[in-house]
């Protein structure tokens, strides 16, 4: 785990994500996926840039079928942007740092 984001599980998802006072970006990923391995350093770097403004979290999808179904995760990696317990944006697949930064800034502007 990186210092700039938290790891969440099904047991603490509601408490840490849905009840968070700020916007949260959750990376639904698995260590076995090469796409997730490509996204991981991008996610870690951008989470450091926005530390204190946005909460970043990673959910290991293995053994989390209930959350996968609840949030309609149909591919990994998937980033879900939450605000006030609701999904306000989603991005499926690899996204590089510059594009992710622009996406975050756009979501912040409209939310």
C-alpha cells in the first residue's frame, strides 16, 4: 500500500468510502492483472498530488463479488469517483497520469 491511499475491503467500504466527507476515488483492481499493474504507479502518484483534497482508496476485487455486483464493475481496473456516498463518475481501463489529472480536475469542477 502507498502512503497516499488506503486499502479498503467489503467490511469497511461503507464506513471509509460512502461516509467520507470529501470526494473519494476507488481503484477496483487486482494484483494478477497486467492492466492494474500499469495503472498502480499512476494512481499512487496522482493520489500524492491530491492528498488532503481527495481520498484515494484501492479495493482488491478478489473475493469481493458483492461489491463488484453492487457497483457494476465489469472490467478492471475501474476507478469510481464517489461524493456523498454516490458514484459521480467512472473510468474503466488504464488511464495515464496526465489524463487522470485532467479527469479529476473536471470532476472537481462539476461536483
